[in-house]
C-alpha cells in the first residue's frame, strides 16, 4: 500500500504536521469508520468519517466522528440550505477521485464546501481518511480545518 496519496500530498504542501497510519481494511465491515477505529486502536469519536452530501442539490463534504450519524436538517441549515441528502456512492467517487471507503476531504478532484463536526475540535488530534482504503492521517483538527477551509458546525 502506498502511503503517498493526493490527500497526503495536499497536507505536505500545506505544511501541516501529520502522521500516517495503515490498517487492514475490511470491505465487509458494516461501518467502515468503526472498523478503522478498532483496527488502529483509537477512540471512535477521534476517527472521523468523510461523507459526501448534496444540500439543495449542491455538493458538500462533511467530516464527523465515525461513531455518530449526521443530522441532515442541521447539515442543511449549517450550509444555508433547506434539504440535505447523502450523495450516491458513484457520484461521490466521480467528484472526489477517491473510492468509497477511501474518500478523504483532502486533495479531492473538485473542492466543495466542507464542514467539520464541532466536537472534533475538543480533541488534540483526530484521524481522517488519507485518500486510500486502509490509510488514516492523524493531525490536529484545527490544521485539518485550515487546509480544507472548513467551517465548524453542530452536525450530530
């Protein structure tokens, strides 16, 4: 497995401190983020999952703890919209250039508005997908927000 992806390159170019953590990805896992947390020995609320969504038909990226579900009404409101829905996997793959299970908010093919669940900022560091199945990057949530130009919002 390569430890260099568009996501890790984006972080390097931004000058952000991060570490790379690999694990055995289980495509049969019911909840990929929880499987990642268990595999790397991290608290599930510090392992953040990347979700691609549509708010009033416009693409956005949402980063939330792997052990929680996003509240679509709160998400829509946070982006000034009326309705939100999950993006179809094929559309998410086409937009980001990553495969489902390896979608990272960093280094996506097309930059879209990004929100990070506000509880992520209570941790000194968090894990976020590094752009490949079985690859997580560990970094400060504030650094992630800076690189992504992301807003903090109550999404769960």
